[in-house]
C-alpha cells in the first residue's frame, strides 16, 4: 500500500493526477496464502507482492502493458516453496487407488 501511495502520489480513494491510479483498501480478497496481493479493476489478482514488484506492475500499467496475472514470484499458483505437499493424486505417488475397503481391512 505504501509503495502504491508513494508511486502514484495518492491516498486512499484518491485518483492520481494522470487519472490512471486509485487505491482502495478492502478487508479480504481471499488469498492469504499469496499475500500481499492486490486486485486491479475488480478483475485480476497480482500476488506475492513486494514494494519493488508492485512498482514494476504499476509502471507496466502506465505503459499500457498487461503484466503477468497471479503470483509475481516463480511459483505454481498457491503451491509453497516445496511444491505440492498434500492432496497428491494416486498416480503421482505410484500407488494403486483401490476402493475395496473390505479387502483393506
């Protein structure tokens, strides 16, 4: 938030002099695992933000470019640094998926 305020020279609910930026703080965007994050134009999410990559995003918007949506770091959606650690598919574990619970007893 501070990086955006300083870059665009605005406070909450103000519009930048060039008319390109405004900032509104909301309670929750439902992506805590990827925070800090922002939503642009009530549509796209940009996650894993730092002051540096936030400013880089704003500069791309200012140039009329469409930045990469989603995580701004090298990560697959919401996976942590170790990759997928739960909810593996049986084939990923080289196991047979069998629903014969009677035989499993």
